[in-house]
């Protein structure tokens, strides 16, 4: 479990995939990706951006046109892939097998002895919310239950790196919460998670860093706080008995939201000290003063709009 803090668990350099020869369709266009050990890294992008192709090239499931790929400091190959767990975007299992039989099969393929497989299998089924359902045939499972089996098989070998392609697909809100918590548990245990997802709220909740692809290229990357913090503005949360804020600060306010006696608004960074003093002088209670942050959905939408405008 775990790798050295600050070391790269996954490194992709110049990844490219073309279909149909030199003049064909470019699915991935010289993508660089670096995932630090013990982190949760999100790989984002619209449909057709090249996310799944990039992951499959990393894992040796798609032959790259160009690029180098390494996991845990080694060039991608069978030996290092044995230390990686993988959940594909659309996992498939023979419907006549049970969940226990699926985990036994994948455990044997990973070289784990039968006693360990049985013990780990029971624990994993409980962790993904399938306790007591291990002997049920998969033909009787819902889409969300099958997704949980897929996550369990990705973890059966206790991998150091886990690659999850749309792990929340088919899950209800409770299931999505469970998987978010599981990813955080993995990170806390030193496991590196590379996550591809359309669930932006999921990514925002668990990822330390993100790489965003669009039209096969990297459009943005970095620590999620660095990407989402709005430069030059600070968000203030204040509570007071008045139905309006002091007139002196109203011209400075943006993004105002009111709930009962609580006001949340943003002001320019240069005005924060003066605004806090005015609120305090007028009997308001300051509950928080933090950098203004947009949602990942807002950032993502703006980035795509900007890119489409450049293409047009």
C-alpha cells in the first residue's frame, strides 16, 4: 500500500492515438498526465474528449500511436499492471456467476490464494454495499449492484493504484456517496486513485487535482482549489438582525445569497478589511471569510464555451 509522498504514481507523456493512419481521426492528441502517489486525480472532459482512450493506453488495452506510459516508476507492462486495479466504463460479468465467484475468478487471475480471496471478498462486498448478496447470481442484480461488483473486483488484489472509469455510473445518490467515501478511504490508506467521471460534484468532493481534456487535448490541469478559486474576490458569510446590509458596502457586493438572517456575498480582495470593519461596527457577526470559489460545473462550462469560441 502507498508510495512515496511526492512521487509520481502515474506518468503519461505525449500520449497520442490516431485511427485510420496519418490522415485519420485523432482521438488523443499528445496528452501529458502526472498523478502524484496517494492522491485522487480526476480526468475530466465531455463525451469524445479522449478520456477512456487515454486510460486504456495507460493500461495496455489500446495500442498508442505515440507516447510513453509509466506506473509506480516503471514502464507500463504486465508486472506493474499487477499492482493496478481497474474498473472499466461498462464492466461486464457472466450473468450466471455470483458476486463471490466473480471475485474468486479475479483473485485467482491476480495470483491470490483461496483463503485470502474468501476473506477479502467478504470484506469488499460489505464495503461496496453488497453484504449478504454474494451468493446471488448476477442476472438478478440491478445496474447499480453490478457497478458495485465492478468496484469490488478492482480492489480484490489490494492494488497500489486504482483506475476508475465512471465509477458512479448507474448508482443512486446513496451509492454515489458510498463510492465517494470509499475513494477517500483508499487515499487515506495510501492508494492512488485515477478517476474519470462525468459526475462533477463527485470529482469536486474527492479529487486533489484534475486534468481536463477537450477534443483530445489537455485544456486545463492543476490543484482543484487553484482552478476553482476566483482571483481577486473573497466570499463573506455574515449573520445579523437587519434585513439589509450597510449601505457603504452594497456597491461592492456580488453573488449575494440570503437565507433568513444569514447573508453570503463576495467583495474585492482589496475591500475585505473595510467591509469586515463596517459589518462589525453595525453589529453583524462574521461567520466566515474565504476565497471566492466557483463550482467545478461553472468552471467546466466556461472552459468549454471558451474553447468552442476559439474553434469557431
